[in-house]
C-alpha cells in the first residue's frame, strides 16, 4: 500500500509544480486553490507512504519522479523544450529511482 500512496503523492507533486506556474504568483484564484490542495495532498499521501518506506527512499523517489513528470508535462502544457541534457538527467534520475527501489526490497 505504501507504493500506491507514493504514486498518488507523486501525482499531487506534479500537479503542485505545474499549478504553481499557472498561479502567476498566486494572483489567480482557482490555480492557486488547486496548487495549495495539490501541495497538501502530496505531503499527506507522502506521509502515509513513509509510515512503511524509509524516508531516504520515499522522499527521493517522490521528488525524482515528480521532477521527471513536471518536465514532461511542462513540455506538453507550457511548450517547454526538452533537450539532450534533460534526457540525460532523466536517465540518471530513473536509474537512481530503480536502484533505490531495489535497495528498499
């Protein structure tokens, strides 16, 4: 169940990051509400995951996979560019997440 909570927390993390961009400095009401709810949901579900997972594993995966999701969806929604350096960074993050997952077994 901890991995399910972590997956949900990652979705909230991506929503939080993308929503923050849409708030335009928290001057737009509904994007601001969405962003704050996403932040709270992410922290809450991460805390549920960390009841079982080591914080070093759970938090690192949460931020790593959340970062990848933010870059991918930032490219799709905000037309941000994905270059070779970002792709290499993705590979490093994915490799690190895979190793952490194996270490947690």
